[in-house]
């Protein structure tokens, strides 16, 4: 019956050297560096630019919100701004929802 099962031959134990353990982590380190430069760093840069945009908001600026609403800022608070979206119609939105600041005169030409 033993002709179907071959005897397992023991391989000599290989000694793990510090160089081989470092080389085994090299692909993982490379992937992390790649993720940092392709995903994390650009996202941090965009967040920094958006924060500076929000700090620069002032009364009279024409902005577009994340939902696509175009309006002129009538009041700036710490967390909310008031947008005049039409003559006499003012809505209050969160500052974080502002996507871009438009050039002056955009509302009159739209």
C-alpha cells in the first residue's frame, strides 16, 4: 500500500538572514510609498486649498456650492454663510459646501 504515498524528504532548514527579511518587506514598503504619493499627498493638498478658500470667503463674493447653487454671499459666520440666490431670496448654507469662488459679475451674466 505504500507505493501510492511517497516518503516525504525533509528539506534542510534555511536560516533567515536579516537581509532576506528586509527584502520580504520591500514590496510592502514600495506599495505604501506609491499610495502616499498617488493618493494621500494629493488629497491633503486639496484639503489644504479648500480650507484656505473657506477662510478667504467675504461678503460680496460670488460662489458655487457643492450642490451647484450659484449665489452672492451676504453674511459670513463661523460655520454658515448666507447666500442671495435671487433678488430678495437668501438661503443659509454651511461654509463647507462652498466648492468654488466665481469671478465677479458671474451672476449677472448667467
